[in-house]
C-alpha cells in the first residue's frame, strides 16, 4: 500500500511540474540568448530584448539572422550576424508569460528586404524565455520561407 501511495504521489508531482503555468518575467531586465541557426566563423546569431517596467512587453527585440539569402562566403574572422539585425519595438507578453505575435520586423540594412515574422515563446521562469521565431523573407524580387529557429534568452 505504501508503495502504491509513493508511486501515485511521484506521478502526480511529475504531471504537475510538467504542466506548471508560465510566469511573468522580471520587469526592466535585459535578456540575451542565441538561436538554433547554424553559426558562421565561430559566431552564433543572438536575440536580445528588455522587459518593460510591468513585465508585460518585450522592448527593442533584436533578432540576428543571415536570413534566407545569407549563403556564400563570409570573410574569416568577421561576424556576419552583426550586420543582419531585425528589430521590433514592442512585443506583448500575456498575463501568464506567453509571447505570441505576428510581426513585421525592421532591418538595420537597407538592402535586407522585408520579413514577416511570428514569435512564440513562454517564460519558463522569471529570468528565462524559451521560444521560436518563424519567418519568411523577400529580397530583391525573391522570396523564401518560412524558416523556423528556436531560441532561449536569459537575464544578463
């Protein structure tokens, strides 16, 4: 009987832990992380943002990617992601810490074309956002996508 109770308690604890709700992030904190896009020349693409004072928005979300058209030779020792920033001024955070939005980020390069982006993520803790960005890109009359990259960002 004790063994049955112990197994039931353990199983219930695992189910509750796996289904624990997301949380709101720590307000006014800078978050940084990397994406699952392959690295180039030893550099990995990053995501950065700052949470709003109430924790209900991501401010100045910056996503690095060489995008759909970033193939070819890159100079050795140069970070190809440093020039390929896509910026969103504000992304809402739901009451339970869920981020889900369709956006049109702005490139920092005039020749980068346009991008349609969907971001989905969950604050697994007050200091960690785990999610994915799905994007399509149009540049110089060509289009591609959707491509999806995962990311994790933590407070710095």
